[in-house]
C-alpha cells in the first residue's frame, strides 16, 4: 500500500481533522485530503493487508490440534483391549479439570447442553420457579428449563459488556424468582461479585453458564466456580475445544450427585450409602449423557496449553485494540481490573456511528475490501424466537419482554475481529493501517 509519507500529523490531530471533516460533510481539511489520496481498496486502490493468505489463515485456524492429540488418540485405539477400557479417560480428565478450576465437584457430560439439563434437574425446584437468564444467549441455557417446568425470565445485557444486566434483573424479580444464570459472553466474566451479593440478599441460587470462558477468572477465582452450579461447553469453537463435550461444576455433593445421576446410570452405585439418588443405580433418570472418551483424551492434551493459548490471543487483542480504540467511535467491552477475561470465537468491539461519522455497514465493507477479516454476527435474542411464545411447549409460559435495549445496542453496534493464535506484529500493523485508511475516508464513506 502506498502510505502518504509526507503527512505525519499526530494520530490524535489526524483523527480530529477527520472528525471535523465528517461533521461538515465535505468541508475537507487539508491534512485529511492529503491522506485520502491513498485510494480505498473498495475503489480500486491497493489493499492495506498484504500478509500472505496462507499464513493469515494459519494464524486464525481453530481448533488447533497437533501431534499430541494424534498421539493420544492413536495410543487409545492401539492399546485399548475392550470397549470399557476407553472410558478411563473420563475420570482422568475430570480430575485434571477439577484441579485446574479448583472446584469441589465436576462431572463430564457429552456437551454443554446436557450439562445444563442435568444442572436444572439437580436444582430440584417446584414447577413455576422463575430463573433470570439473559436473552442474548444460546438456546439450551433457556430451553432446558422447559423440561422441569421452570420459567425463563429474560434479562437484558449491559451494552458496555454484553453480559448480564443486574439492574434489569432487579426489575424482573418476583416472588417466584429462585435462581439466576448469567452467561460470560465471549469470555468476559460477568460482575460475579455483584451478582453473588444480589443472590445472597434475595435468597437466590447463583448459577453460571461458563460455556465461553475457559480459564477466565475474577478476583483470582475461576468462572464456573462462583455459582452453586455452572457449566462449560467444549464444543470445537470454544477456548478449550474437544469437538463436542461439556462439564458440570458443583459446589455441593448433593448437586453433584443429582446432576450426575440424571444422565449417568453407572454413577449412583458409587455414591455414599446416604445419597438420596443412590437407589437409582442402573437407570439414573433416563438420559445417557456420557462424554465421548476420544473427546476427553483430546481435552486432556488441550488443557495443558489452555493458559498459554489464552495468553497469546489476549496479547494480540491488546496490541490491536489499544490502537484501534484511538479511532473516533471505536470502543471495546469494559473489563474491570480485577477480571481476567479470555476471548471466545472472536474479539468483539463496538462502533458508535455518530462519533465515527459513518455507518457500520460501510466500515465493514471498506475494511473487508482492504483484506481485514472483520465481521458481525447478531447473537439470537431468545425472547424473539417462536418456541418461547407458544404456551403448548411450557408448563408455565415465559413472558416475552417488549424490548431489550441492551441486546439491541450490542447487536446493532458490535463488530468482530479475528483471534490470532500466534505472534503477528506485522499483521496487526496492517490491520491498524487498514482501519486508519478507512477512517481517513469516512467522510466519503458516509456519503456512499
Ligand atoms: C452460552 C452457551 N451456553 C451453552 C452452550 C451449549 O454448549 P454445547 O454446544 O456444548 O451443547 C453454548 C454453545 O455454544 C453456548 O454458547
């Protein structure tokens, strides 16, 4: 790309000039015009991102399996004498995950959704009990409640974090509310200290959907261990990918035994004699939720590198976001200093169109033309989906809220940058140059 080397204003002055131009729509300031000589790739100019395509794709590849995963799968296949032998991987993985998270009880399940269903079974609340849950969420966090007669009460998200909005939860509290299940969206922990205080004050059970937040913590305590129960998903896109898999997290023996008995018919017989669910040996409660042993074998290898992989991604996000946030209109989800977040799927940023002076759609189009794999994806808002509005599927039909301004704002302003899983300072420089180039042209893009 042909950078204009003659114009070297400070970054702040440069973008202030740009902002002034946008505000006047067409009243071009000298510096901005000089910089705008760099034709957008959208209009036939050269792309800002010239990084070799194969290396660019390799940095983004996920999940990342290699020799260790191949070795353990081959060993398992070659050295296992009978079908029962495969399952020894499950208690080993549970032990390692329990140590990693410092959780008193864990249970491996076939996926996050089955861990959620077991969790709601373990709750053992009367039908009609209300559970506060974000609408900006994966379906199984809400829908699995249906099987036990619970009522999902949809809570908004805080547009600064895309996580559970406590103020809205307080508004939705009724005498039927029994629990809340915040979800740590895209790897950012919810404000668990505030949620725990709220739960304690109101006598509610704090649960967590930690499907996105493997390795994240708050005040040194891992997500998934704050709530009385929690779940993780190990589906292939997750920070700890097992292609498919899930984990239930339990703070008490009672919750653990009940959740395990639901979908693990062989477990009750291993429980102490006084366990209320021991009598259900041989059947459990009608489901079979065992994790595939190959997934457990792969997950054990992946767990060894989880912190390191999270750290590489976070370092790259920091290097990029610290520069992108200097552009008018760009911000990132707020993360408190006592929260250690991770990144799931992509890095979410926000564009405030009024401050940027042009539309998100125009930004995406221009950046993509520059070779930046920027994207957007609206998280489905559960409360808008058909199944929640049809009472025939529900013991107690959920109430559909008229609006969810936090969801609307996040879905309407976010954009995603890819996660980079290796050292990539040059590529990050090129991404930044692409953004700066597009920002220099935003008056023109605002008119398009
Ligand atoms: C927030 C959330 N909860 C629960 C799940 C369910 O996990 P699984 O796909 O392993 O069933 C997912 C899956 O993507 C999720 O994103």
